[in-house]
C-alpha cells in the first residue's frame, strides 16, 4: 500500500515494527510497517530518523510534495541499477519513437473512451473526430517533435470535450501553475498522486526514472515516469475527477479555496480526492492483452513490460481503457 501523510504538523514514527502517525502525542493512525510500499509526504509532516531509515532499508520510496500537488523531492535507497538496463535505456533514447508512440496511443484511446461515454450527456462529436484523426496520424509522425504536436492537438480537443460537461464547475480548459478552478486543482493534485505510483513501479522494475523517451529530460525530472503516466492519466485521474464533480462528491464551494493567485483543493478536498483515487487504484480493469488486474498492479505490469521492451525482449503494448 501507499501511505499518504496529510495531517499537518504530524510525525511518522517507527515502533515495534509498526508505523505510527502522531499529532500532539495522540496516535492518529498505525499500520504494520512491512505493508507499506510507498510514502507520500504532503506539506509539513515529519519523519523520525528510525522511520525513514527503516523505509529506505526496505527499498520504500518516500516522496515529498507541497499541499498544492507539486513534487519537490524524494528519498529512495540506491537500487544499484543494472548496467545492462542502463545501457539499454540510453540506447532506447536513440530509437525512442515506437515506445513514445505507444504512450501517446494509450492516452488517446482512453480519451476517446471517456468522451464517448460523455457523449450520452453532451455533444462532443467534433472532439471525438479530432481524437480519431490524431490516432490515424500517430503512425505517420516522422520524429518526436511531430509526435508531441499530435499529442498536444489531441489533448486540447480532449479537454475541450471535458469542458462541455464540466463548465458548470468553472472548468474552461486545462491550466496549471496556478490552476484557476476546482477541476484543474483536482487534476493537478491527482496527477501528483499518480506520479508517486508510477515512480514506485519504475523503482520496482529497476528502471531509471530520469531517462525519458517521450518527455524531454530536465534537471532531476523523472521524464520516464511522465512517459508512463500518459497511459494512466485518463483512466485513473481524469475519470475519477469527472465522476466526482458530476456526482457532487467534489464541489468548488466545499472542496476548494482561492489563494496565491490560483484555486487549490482545501483539506476536505484533498482527503476526498485521495480516498476516491485509492478506491480507483484498487479497482480491476482489463488490459488490451486480455487479462484483468487492479490499476496499481497494471501500472507495475506496464513498468515491467516497458523494461522488457527496452531490453528488446518483448513488444510493448500500451494500456488503455476498453470502450
């Protein structure tokens, strides 16, 4: 399981094989330490040295994020990346187009699935046509910049389709840094949660997260994690956020606040979205290859399959929602 530490000014301690979350000498939560596979520290939360040392010895990644959903650091024990895998990853960067195309294909197919479901409520046919056209253009993209152009145009069409159903909640298209409405605040926060799961999956697979294939490498940016995230943004985060607003589980009035020139989730909003996302990660979905697994396991499966493809031992099949 992934442990999200959200209670501000609390402390995570290790005691007799259990992790305890304490605030003002009161225990807020406790669980067996060995059940934790990842930790995300949100805002002002402290880890004692014994707790952090235990997590690192167990190979458990600890991610540090702001309350607004920005990753700013991580603590991960040295994995000792295999030289064979590192060489293969660097070689794959020179012949990146097939794998990069797969990440985009997965994202577009899932986007089509979501918009087709929304078409029962609102007219989104023009945006569906644009996504279909983008899928047709993918095989013809001759280089990475062309592929990114196809993906960018498709993303604009997809979010325009979402706007057709989410405009009553202030959504007028994707924006961030800062987000200007509760929907965008939820998407940004959800993507940060997803990033933590993808980083964990890459860590378990023994892949270096900074050696990207689709996304440009930046200073200490986990480009490969951003790559693999593309397949799961829509089915995990977008689907949850859209459903939460349509069912009034999230509302701009109750779950967001305006500050620092933007709109962000408040404490109730963050906790609600985390709960919904945890439920989603535990739900089963069908892989295009025919097998079914919970989303968390599908992310780890895709990381392992990506490693096999990078090592030239298998063909990579992207994950996407079945329509």
